[in-house]
C-alpha cells in the first residue's frame, strides 16, 4: 500500500491554472498533489551573444523554492547564489524545454521560464518542466497571434514525471514520503513517445534491466496523462 493510498500506476491529483500571472507572456500555477509551482515565461527581443546573427532563438530557465516551501524554513539563495542542486535543476528544465522548441522558428528572441516552488512534496523539478511547457505554449500563442513568428516553434508537449521502486513495487509519481524511502527513483522527461532525458539511480538497492523497462513504460503512461492535461490547459 502506498502512503497516499493511490494505485501504483496513478498520478497525484493534478490541476493547471493558465494565465496565473497577469504580466508574463505566459504563465500557470501547476498543482501536483501537494507540490505547487508557479511558472512564468518572459519574452525578450534579444539572444545570448553566442547566438547573435544566427537566426536562432533561445529558451532558458530559472528555478527556486520559497523559504517555507518545505517543512522547515530554508535560507533564500539570493545572498550566496544558487546551490548546486538549484543550478542542476535549472539546467534540466532549460534542456528539457529547448528539446521541444524549433529555435529557428522562434527567431532571434529569448524566452526565460521561471519556476518558483511555493509548496514542495516531491517531484518539484518534474512539475516545473510540465508547468513550464504550459507557460511557454501560452507565450508562443501570443507571438503567433501578433504575427511576430510565422510558424509554430512547438510541436508536442514536453512533460516530466517521477517513477521508482517503493517497497519493491514500481510506482508512478512519487510524493515525498515515497521518494525519501524509494530503493530506486527516476525522473523521466518526454515529448510524445520520445525520451528527452532519464535520470535514474539506485538509492540503496540495485535494479535490473527488466525493472528499468517497466519503470520507463510506467513513466510513458504518466507523461501521456500529463500531456493531455497540458493541452487541456492551453486549449
């Protein structure tokens, strides 16, 4: 029995509220169980120096957690700079979202996706990627409507979900109690039926190739459900 009482292949409760921020070109509040993340997409008519005069755009991401997003207060990172964990997650979100963007179609402009965790209960990076794509999609819609770009830079949703072995069983979408005790856990980023990134590691026990395939199949199911919710949010 999972601590939450969910079936092994069930996602946590999911809601995506689009246009949560009135100022950003695209935004949403994504709630995945008790993990809540505000995602905003901000457009700039410039690109990093290494892309200047190439005709290509850029998508990057920043990630942070509010001090009381967790059980105990964390120090703000503004004083000492982002931690190694924060930098790793930011890079993951940026890589994941860029994998689903035609940077030539975007043109020489940059979109920064900010992901701010206001409450954490496991899977914050996955929720940030899933919500970040919704914010990105809404920003692209505005560019298309304004005629600033001629073709859609986004093909299919990009989403992410966690899977793992908890009490020896493969489970989908781990919350914190499961994540902290899982023998194996993974974050799987996908677009359609294609993999973008897989972060899978043993946390106290090894796993077989057969178990890895089972977990990837479970993640594909979860990402399919997330993609449906994403499309519903931007419809």
